[in-house]
C-alpha cells in the first residue's frame, strides 16, 4: 500500500471509476438498487479517491451544506479491504471538510462499519434505521 494516494478526484475518468467502484460494492455486492445508489447528487459532491497503481480502489463523497458536511458513499474494493484504506479516506475527508469550513461531519453508517467510524472520532447519534434494505445508524463528528 506504499503507492496509495488518497485525494480529491482529478478528472472525470477518476469520478467515473469511483462511481463504478460504488456500483460494484453497493449494487452488485449488497443488492442496493441503481435508483437508490444514484441519487442525483454526485454533481455537487467532492469525490475523494484512493488510487493505487492508477486504479481507484476506494472512494467516498462529501456534500457541503453550510457548516455541515455529509460524508457518504464510502466504498473500498473487496480485494483491498482491511488494509487501512477506509481510515485514510476518513482522515482525508476530515481535512477536506475543514477546508470547506465544516464544523460538523455527519454520515449514515452500515452497522458493520461503525467501529471504523468510531476509531476516526465519530459518535453514534440515534437509533438503527433501514436504508436500501441495510441497517444503518447516524453518526457525527464535531470538528475542533
């Protein structure tokens, strides 16, 4: 993973690769419908990518709204999970949210991912809810 770079997407091709990775994870692996995955908000988002050897192996997006940023659509390619890419994406998301003036980052975490977000400083807020047939919980992180 020494050649891994985590940063905003630099081209339409990188955004397209991020969208393809999301489709592979959410639609193909998890059974989310295409209509639920493609919510029409990608054009207004900051897309972060984890790139290794020219390939997008991880992604998430940030949607700014005043002093809050919504982090979402985080996905890591199956063969790259467990290598710390999610943690690196969250660290970069925190930096970018700060640059956007965010005081609060919010997200909806799938239950198995809650420990990852907790290690990055997020706190569970509220009860479990269903999103696209998958149990989620709202989490947030206040930026200092």
